């Protein structure tokens, strides 16, 4: 059976083209098992209708167009992402890494960072600050 991908997936990169999502996941506190869970969730997300992802609570709105993906594991991973931002109908972009501890996102500045990063991508019309998603496991 062939799975149909409804969305393309991108990772945020800094001015030096370093993939900040991969760097976040390189943290020793995030286990290989939790990275695999994240890969699994992302694989499901790109094959799922956006409304279904919201209604099943896989995704939750954090701020304006910034969403968090909920990944339950040893560490509660909460990567921040957005639809688009260049083509909201066909893509997601992972903007920043976060974890949730006691109902609070860490780092505390993750929402603001995600909003700013989305703006960087839009300002460059998608030609800078992102690359095709790199799997973690």
C-alpha cells in the first residue's frame, strides 16, 4: 500500500543554513525512542487532513499561526510549526524545538522565536531559512 503525502515538510535553518530542528534533537536529554516517536507523528501529520490533526489534538494552536505538535514520551516533545508559510495548503515548516514540563513550554521564549522565524521565511519568500525536513532516526 502506498501512503499519499498531502503536505511537504520543512525545517527551519539559521543564517548559516544550520538546521535548528536537527540541532535541537541532538540534545542528549532526548532519547532515540522519543526521536522515533517524533518521526512517526510527523509521518502521520503529512498524510492527514489538517482539520483531523486539530480535532484529534495531535496539533494545538499556540499563537496566531504557530502550532505545537504533541509527542508523548520520556520527554514531552512539543515542536513548534506552522502551515506554510509560503503555501499553507501543501506544507508545514518546523520552526523551533520545545518540551512541555508541568504544562509549560520550555524554553519560555519558544512562541516568540517561532513567530519570528515564520516571519523570516515569509520575508525571503521561502528562499532562505528552511530546508527539506531531515529525519531524526
